[in-house]
């Protein structure tokens, strides 16, 4: 069973940046794709970004393309989400998740069975 712990959230002004981290325990991290999702109050959890097991293939939601970057360091069992030019609509609880497989061809919530506890990101002036 993989355990995930996110950190790096906080309050930031519009146009600012934050970098989220997610540390995973368990020996399967380096062979699995990873994803970031978010959930705003009153809304469903939505996909943000995903990265394959080697870190050489990524996918993003249209709403964050060009502003967010997902990356990973398998030696540290860590996946990151660099968020730039943040907007108020980015306000949400951000969750990292580990996939059942190594690739990111199919991005569905049920492809990611293990989740962290989430970290709050608030973008406000």
C-alpha cells in the first residue's frame, strides 16, 4: 500500500507561484505513473496533470497548460507540481495520486486508486 503526503500549499496572490511536493512511501513509486488533481468547494475533483513512470511524458488539463509543470524524482520518491501565474480559479485542495500502471494514456480518476490527504492552495489578493 502506497502512502502519499503532499506539502507546499498556502496563500498566494494572483500571478504568484507555488511548488507542491508529494512524497510517496512504498517500493512501487518508481514504476507507477503519478497525477495531481484538485477539488474546489462545491465542485467535483478534476484532473490537473500527470506524469509517466520515467518522467519523460506528461499531460495537463487545458486550464493549466503553460502555467503548471509536473515533474518527479524517483530517487526521492517525490513528485512535484510547479504552479506559476496562479489565478483565483486555481483555488482548491490539491491531491497527488499514484496510478495502477506506468503510463498516462488514459487519465481517469479510477486509474489512480491511492491518494494523499491534500494540500490547500488559495489564490487571493
